């Protein structure tokens, strides 16, 4: 069995982790809005980020999420990302 098949790569630190250890951000293919894809219910292009402050802040700093997904990252999604960290 290829373990890597079940792992996803963090867009910031490039570490491969289990899906549960990452936050999935998806650009909704219908609305082009970037959302946190908690239950895999949104379809579209996705990026993964570690559930840690370093990776999330790095992603914000260089607008890497917006560049990768070619869409604006809404302010409320940024706030939600910090909320995820506190859980
Ligand atoms: Zn990371």
C-alpha cells in the first residue's frame, strides 16, 4: 500500500500529513469563493495548510493562498482560520 496516497502536502512547509492534521481551503468552482472545506462538501481547487500558526501566517503574508487559488481570500475566512487554531 502506498501510504503517500492518503497524505496531503502543506502548501507552506511542504510537509506531508494526514488530512485530519491539515486545514483544507477550497475555491468553490461555482462561486469562485475561497472557503474552509471542513466536511469535503465543497468542490473545486484546494490547498492544504498545517493547523499551526506559523504555516497559516506564512500563507497570509505572501498572499500565497490567493495566488495559488487565483481568488481573493475573504477576511472572514482569515478569522475562521485563526479560530480553527484555537480549538
Ligand atoms: Zn505546514
